[in-house]
């Protein structure tokens, strides 16, 4: 009995394909034949017809066909299915025999060749006597054949050859040996396939025809056999639908058989075969639910058909195989594209197979524990004459006996004993483990981590039984943490118990201690007596002594283990074991035992978390955790917290620091921050130090633009730092008060935070001890810096018209306007205009705003009359100079220095004009009184200028003089034009305008030149006496 | 009737497991534990559905050769698992459902006990009695 007895035969599991033999091919020595054979068997992809080919010699002897029974009347079958039947039809009895023969149509010795061919056909027919196997002839020809009908000799000789060989025309083929060999071969094999199908069809018909001769009482077995054969032939015919139908019928018939202990195995074997075929076809037809339903039905029907109680392990083995085979089919279908789900995947079937394998092991252990004195029976009852059984599932010692009564009880006993003894040698663990690992692989795929863990526990336990403790421990250790983290203590305890046994049997000290400790813990669900036993053992181990054996261990292994432990004890050195309990950053060590004996260091990592993170510690101490109530004797492990960090706070200072100032600060002013320090301590405070200035950590630019000093306002210059540190102040008596002005100069606007930090030493007593304590008080103040005032500058003409450019040699006005933006009063001490070389003052530049006090929003304006000489390059703007303002806060003391603010004046464009024009006229006119006006026209260029002048009349004036004139002015000379205007109306009147046209400079229009001339004049009315005078005159 | 009744905490550790005393207790522990794979999967699939439409009864988790395992999850993600003998075909889905509902009510009573700390193993005579009534052997 081989361990593979329960495996399905190969012929059952393969896909049946039509069997065709090829004869007359010499594939060893003939290259052409070799090429033909290769074309048949190479590249058999799914698109080629399903045929299995075999090359056989022409005189091959096929299995003999028994003479056909004419009547079943006296026939009693001896079993359901012969063991050789499937193989016979797959590999021995062909559906078609093909005779290859080299013969061209124009063969010279046609007659001889034809008869040789006929002989070959005849030999094949002889050997197939009684079978329906078809015969076909293929002529291998060197020449490409002509199209059908054109070659008269060919058709004539073909007919003659068919006749000679007794072949139908459909069974004669021509294979020209040309370039297109594969194409011809594919056409040939399609034709063969048709022949084969016809053969299997007739076989099915033949078996069906037997049915009417059978009767239900004696031929029950034949019903199953025939149905199975029909189904199998249908499969060979590739008619899977009918095959499935017939297998289903066969399956039902199997269960209708009269079952008895003696034939139970045969029935189950056949049921298993047929079930396998049905499930396989269902998966093939992509109806997996049908397959599952069939399998369930099969298991339900067969589960209780145990058969002989003494051989009940056989039933378990068979059940295991059923599940395994279904799992394999399922898995194969998935590989071909079927989708499985979490609750329906091959893993469950492998798991169940493993369950039955386990069952088989238990039953075998129970039934096969014969004493060593029991010897294997002789002669061997399992031996058969031909080395194999005739029928599937029968007993070797009573083959073909159908009677339910045991004719020879002695023989039966020997047979059972032989089977039991064989079973004893089976390595059950190996089978079980391989099934479990198949299941693990599946469950891993279908997201069942817990199922996977469970199976791994089973595998570990199986390894334990198989005495492979290393592997057992590895698996158990692997899954332990899953159960631990999910807090399934019962399961964890069970696993730990097995693991402890493994560790004991291998004398693995570290593991032994680890598992013992865990089993002693509160998570373990062991009873107290067990715990105390383990504790005793643990103490023994720590004392460097051997522990007691764990209960229920294999006796022989315990002996070996005791030797190992003895070795461990005698071994010197290396008796310190470090056990990592958790994985974190900080750690706590607990040392058990002594370094002289054995010493175990339990290393808890973590606890307080990262010591560097103070925040965590604060959180940990603040977090409110509800702690379960525990008996007095127990300590709640989680409530032990490690305070890895703490905050150290200095003594609360008794010192008052006050700051007085008038915010906001103004840019560049010396801002005074008055610091008042008052001691409130009871004793003298020493070594008082002041740190004051810009608080560090702000914008780096602020540091550069902020200056502080204590040395009086005058000392605040660019060399002063932004922060004064540790200025010694000396000692302060209790209640003593100290004022210190801090001068700050802020170069830019913005918000600054200033720090005033006072530290001191004080003698104090803590818990009766005199110590020197350093205290400090710090104050911060935020000071905003703003601009003290805005300065607006503009250029206007003499007529107070806005100028975007000034004209060379023409006076203009510079107007400045100081607008106070400070919330505090500002005193302008003086102002000064610093002119650049390109601008000259027309009159004296004295300040008009000296000692002016400006409140918020008030402004002080000045006006200067200036003139620009002509410049070389009129495209560029020229610098005009700067405006210096000296100011201070009105509230500032005498000692506070004056702030000088320099405002750079804007650049201005200077334009030279070719013709200067000026009007000389009185400041007012009087109605009907002559008003002499003189126009001066000066040529500023080096060219003679042609000028046209026209005077436009005005309603308010009559005038005399040249109304329209064209004149020339020599370079650098001046021309005067004299007019007498005679005002007609009083009021602010428009003068007659002078239109000047420079012919050489068309750019300078009359409109532009007019800007230099007055446009209006005030005309007074005639006075009364003037009236009288005029009347007198009249 | 049930052969094993279990209450599993939100974090998947057992709050209560009782099985019939005639069989190996460990086996049922493993059965209940492995069934949590399916429970987890069902809950995560259900997570997408709206809360008020959620069905607490999870139905048959998976059938083994000998037992059927049913599941039920409360809104607070506490799970009830019930193992029923496969041969007991008299039990219909509706009956299982009503058994779970009964269990849920009893569990709610346990939770209402001010002396009970949620998350601790359930030790309640009332709950024991409810479970016992479900585990009366069929014979």
C-alpha cells in the first residue's frame, strides 16, 4: 500500500483526448518522417484539435478485444470499473490508426507498391480485430498534387488503391512533402479528428445498446460501469455537456448500489472518481456554484459511509483526499480566471482536508498501535498476481467476490492487519502539514489573517507531534504576537503551553524563560496549580538547575531533553540572558536570578517615551486614564508610568520691574524707556544684573537698526548694541528702588519687542539648608516706531503754477511742507535748504519755520525762490539738494539731543528755451487811462531768429503799437516792443495776448511762450475826481 | 440551538465566550476568532453604507463542516458571534436574528449597569441566563 493509494489515478485527472496512432513513420532515420512527426506534435496549442498522437510500428499489437457477449443473462460482474480501462482507451486502443506510405501517383512500379500498401493496411486491421477502430492511409508524395479532377491518373489510381485496401475515399489522404507541411498537417489532423469522433460515437452507441439486456438485480454494477464509460467516451469525443450529464447519472447510480462494509470502499472510490469528473467539468463550464453544490452533496452522502470500523482511518484518508482534490480543482479554476471570495475559496477545502488528515492520524494511532511482536502476515494478503487490483476500490485478498458474507474470516483479519501495519508507517504529519500550508497560502490571498494564524498554530502543533520542535517553535512564535495584540488570552495560553513544551524539549533556555514568564503573567488563563508548577520550574532554571518535564510530553523525548538540560547546567559562563520585552526607545531593565547562577535581564523598552520630548511627559502626567479595579495584591502594569522628564522652574522672584515710556517711538529719535526696579525681598539682594534691549530672536534687520544705551542720550551712536547684557547694578536693600533710563534709537519704522530682564542672587533657606538662589524677573514691552512727519516738496512757477520741469534762467519756487504724523507735539528747531551746484537762490534762504510747534496733523510750509542756470545736457534731471530739519519732541528734556532729519529734494528737469520773453507792465491799470506795456524779446541762441508777432485784440482794451510784425533778432540781443493799452472796463481783465511764432523752432509754440507773459491785469475803475478831471479835460 | 455564544469588543478581544461544555472549548475560541476575519470584511464593506440603513445582523459568516457561524455587530462595533450545529436545520435565519436581538438587549442591560466598565469581560448573571437559554441542548 503506497502512500499515494488515495491519490486519484493520472488517467482520471487528465483531460481525455482522442487517441490516434501513426504507423509507417520512421522518425529515427528518415528526415522527412521526422519532420512530419514534429509537425504533428510540436506547437499543440489550444487552437489545434485535441488529439493525442503516438507513433507505433505497423505491426504493433493492440490490446486484444474479448469476444462480444451476445447475452448478459448468466453474466455476473465482479466489480464496477476495471483499473486498466481508462488507460486502455486513453493510451492503448486508438480511435484511428493512420498508415503512412510513400507513394507518388506516377510511381513506375505502381502495382507492387499498391499491393504493399494494401498488405500494411491488412496487418493493422488484423491486429485491431473486433474493434471499431478506423484505419486511414496517408500517401507521402514528393510532388505537389494538381488540382482535383485535372490529374486523371491520380483519380484513377486513388480509386484503385482504395479498392485494394478496402478503404472509403474519405480515408485516403495525400501529404505532399513541400514547404507548406504544417498547413497540410493541420488539415490532416482535422480530418483525423472527425474520424475519431465517429469512432467514439459508435462506441457510445454500442454501450447504450447493452442496456436493454441488463436487469436491476444482478447487473447493478454494470449500470454504473456503462454510464461511466459513456461519459468517458463523451469526454474523449469532447462532448463535455453530455459527459457531465452521464457522469451525473452515473453518480446517482453509484449511490443506488447496495452498500455493505465489504464493498463500501469500492463504492466510495467510484463515487469519488465520478464526483471529481463532475466538479472538474463544472469548473470547465464556468459553473463553479454547480461544482460546489455537487461536492457538498457528495460529502454529505459519503460522510457517514465509514465502512469497516477497524479501517476507519481509510475513510478519513479518503475524505481528506476528496477535499484536497476539490481544493486543487478550485485553485486551478482560479488560475484560469475564476474569482473566489473570502468565504468561498480553496483554503477552506484544504483546511478541511487537513482536518481529515488529522482525524486519520488520530484513528491510525488508535487502531494501529499493535505491539512490536505483531508481525506482518505472510503470505502478504495485499499481494495480487499481477501486482495491481483488477477493479478500483476492491480488497486485494478478495477481488471479484461480491458476496457480503466473509467466506474466509482468517484471511480478512490478516488483510486488515496488513493494512493497519502499513498505515502505521505513513507519515501523517507530513501530509497534514503540506495541506495546512496549502490552506495558509490560500487564506493569505483572501484576507483571512486570523484563519491563517489559526492554521499556522495547527502547523506548529503538527510539527510538535512530528518532533520537529525547531520548526514548531518558529511557527508558534510567529503567530503568538497576533493573539497577544488581539488579547485572546485563552488561545495565547494554549499556544504558549505548546511552545513551552518545545522549549523544554530542546532545552532552549531563553525561550523557556520567556514563555514561562508569560504563562505566569495575568494574561495567562492557566490554573493556579499550573502556574505554581511553572514558577517552580522557572526558579529552578534561575538557580541553574534542571526544570521538571512539562506534562504530556513524549517519554523518549523527555529523556533526551533531560540530558540536554544537564549539559546546560554543567556549561559554565554565558548565563546572562537578555529578553527584549518590547521595542521602544527608552528602557527599563529587571534582573532576575544572580550573576553567579543564572541571570535573566528583562528589558522593557519605552515606558516614558522619548525623554527629549518634555511635552509628552506633561501630556502623560495630565492624561486621565481610568484604571480598572484590581485585587490588592495585583499591580496594574499599565499604571506604572515612567516620568522620563520634568520641568525645573526657578524661584518666584520678589522684585518689581516697571517700565515707563511714551509710545510710539519716532524714527531716529532717542526714545527714553524708564526702568524702575524695586526690591520686595526681605533681605538684601546681591549681584543684580540688568539685561535690556531688543529681545533676541526677531528680524535680523531690526537688530541693525536698533541701538540702545544706558550711558545718557548723547552716547547713543552707531556703535551701540541692540541688546545690553548683564549690566551690573549692584545690591539692592529691601524696598530700595532704582530708576534707570534706557535710551533707544530706532532707525526704521515697525514693531519691536524689548526685553528687560533683571536677575539677582539671594540667600534663602530650603528645608533648613542655606542656599544661594538665583532669581530673575523679565518684562517685555512692544514698541511701535512711526515717522515723526511727512515732508512734501513741489516746484511751482512764479505764478504758482505746478511745474513738471523748470526753465533755464527763469526763476521758480520750491515749496516744502512738513506735516506732523506724531501723536506727540513736535518742535521744529530750524530748517535749512542745502542747494546743489546746479541751482542758485534768487534771494536769501532763511528758514521760516524756526521754533514752530506742530501738533498732530498740523503742517509747516516754506517757500524758496530759485533759479537754474542752463545746463549742458537737458535730457537728465539735475539734483536740487536737500532739506534738513532739526527737531525734537516738545516734551523732551533739555538733555535729549536734537534730531536732524535730512530730506533729499527731488531731481528736476531743466529746459533751455531759445527765446526769453518778458513783459514790463504796471501792477494795475485804470479804466480809460493809458497803460504802457513793454515786451522784451531776448534771443538766447547763437542763431539769428525770425519771429512773427501778432497781437490778438481784447474786448477790454484798445491798444496802439504793432499789431502784426515779422522781425529778426540777432544772437544774444534783445528786442523791445512797446504797446499802449487803453483799458475800457474795470475788473480783472484779460490782456490782449501776444502770439509769437518762432520760425526756426516750431516746437516752441506760441502757447508755450505765453506762459512767461502775464495774461490778466487788474483794472481799477475811474475815481470820482478823476472823473471830474476828465470832464474838465473834456 | 447555539453551541457557542461570544461577545467581542470593538478592538476584537473577547468580552464573553461560552460554549457547550461537552466539546473542546479551545476549538470554539478558534472558530470565533477566525470568524472575525469575515466580520471585519463585512463591516468594512458596510462602512460605505449610510449609518441609519445599516443592518446589524451580518448573517452567516461561514459554514464549516460541522458548524455554522453567524455574526451581528452593534453600532458601537461590539460583535456577537454565534456558532450553531450544522445538523440543526430547524434554525432559520429569522430565528437566528431574533436570538441576536435578544442577546443585544441583554448586552444593553449589562452596559446600563453603572458598576460595569465598558471593555471589561462581562460577568453578569442576567447575561449568563440569556446565553444559557440560547444554548439549551436540542435533545
